[in-house]
């Protein structure tokens, strides 16, 4: 199989699996226990926290482990004070938009930040927010569908000067481009393990200690009292190892995936009726989303699957929905063209040969159509 859906998930790196293995069998202690087995598990958590913090230039104590990016995003929104306003961008993942809508139903004012035709949050949208002064603004660092990067550092500086707390969902950016918690100037950041060749079911919320987070889960003092429940030690160890490898190999991975994306887009440019979304925006080096006039994206995905190629028709979390992507609609893309969208996201282990084969298969399918 040619796997080209790394924005949905990545395979666990063999080195990550090796690091996890002892904590799945031999070192099975509860990290809250005081005897030796428990202390060994606790020590492993401490190391993983340091590894994740090092990847994003934060302090280990700022890293709160969760079950994944979805929980971390939901936890971040608990920073919203009672009856205070919230603003989110028009291109957020459903695990931000849905809890935001619930908060709106509970009486919070919700504002949506507009994006331009390349899917980038506009300065005009930020200017409007500064006037209305919500307590919290959530803007993703890199869009999971188009790969478009947002000028978070610039906008966070403007919002922070007004006393507005800024959260960024950095799940898709992590391990693909440099992500620096301090440099971005945000107070809250969401991370996920399974996007960087770590295990599923593990993520983190990175926070400025001045931001008052309210736990979603009660019943234990784990994770500084902010996330009750016995920690998934093996998964957290895997996340830590994946973070360590991502830091060490970032430059090489970035160069490799950008080379593949360039090769891919050169091949796609010859296909009639094909449009690359957010093409003019700074993008993740591994991500290309296209629309093809007259095609059904889901049908094309299935035909490619039959040929042994895995791509996405958008966000994996929203698969099965036959509605146009809200991200593409927010960019002003025609609904019919949006329904034709497929996303190709390459990874560190993809090859030139696979990209060339994919282009050949896609060309053949479109010719048949």
C-alpha cells in the first residue's frame, strides 16, 4: 500500500515501539504508587515530559498529558471564564468548533475569525476581535486539511497586549515545522502523539501556569490535579520518544517531505481541472489538498483505495459526512468543488517512487472519468 494520509495518523516508529515495550509488560507499576515499580513508572513519565517539553521549548511542568488532541483542546477551552467571550477561527478542527458551540449555547458570546481565500486568518479579523475583547481566542497553527500555516506569533502578540488569552492547536504542525511555545507567545497549546509516529490515545496540553484551567475529569490528583485518571505510561513513554526523534530529525524530515510535495505538485499541475487549495499560502511541507472539477472526492478516494493508495477526502474525524468541508467553504471555495477535495499528506518514509506511482494512478483514473 502507498500510504499518503499522514495528517490522519502515522505508523508507530520502530524505535518508539521499542521504548514502549517494557512498560507494556515488565514495568507495569502505577506511577502514583510509592514502591519501586511505581517509582520506575513515575520516572518514565518524568523523562517523557522532558522530551515533549524540549521539542516545543517549554518547561516540563507546563506539559499536561491527556488522551489526545481532542481532550487537550476541550481542556484548553475550560480556561474561558464564566460568561466571557470566546473567538475561534473559521478553520478549526471539530474538537474546537463543537465545544465552542456548546459554550455559546451556555451563554458565552462566540465570534468566528474569517480567513482569506488561502485559508489564512486575516488581520482584519484580528482587529475586530481586539475591539470586542473576548477572554480567549483559539487559532490552529497549521490546518489539517490544506496545511495552511497561520501567523500565530504575530497575532498572539497583538492579542496578548490586550490581555486576551491565546490557545493554538499545534497538532498538525508538530514534528513537521519548528514549534516553539515561547516564541509563539501563546498561553495554551495542544499536541498529539500519533501525528509524530507515536501511539494513538496520547496527547498534551501545554500551558502558561497563569491561566486557570478547570479539569474535565475529577477523581484523582494526577497531572497536577488537572487530569484525573491513572496515566497511560506506555503511551506517554512512546510520545516522549517520538518527540525526542522529531526534534533530532526535524530538519531532515522537513526537507524530505517538501521534496516529495514539490514532486507531487509538479505532477498534479499537468492534470486538467485540478486546483491546489491554499497554494499561495505558507503551508506544511507535507500537505497538498486538491479539488478536481466534476469529480466526487469520496468516490475518487475509494477508487484509489482499490489501487492500493490511501489518501483522505478531508479530516479523518469528519469522514463519512457528505457535506462540503467547512474549511473550504470558509475560504470561499464553491461547494461542488469542495466536495471533490482529496488530501495527500506525505510522511518521512514515503519515497519518490511512491509519489510518481500515485500521480500515474490518479492520471489514469481521471482519464477514465
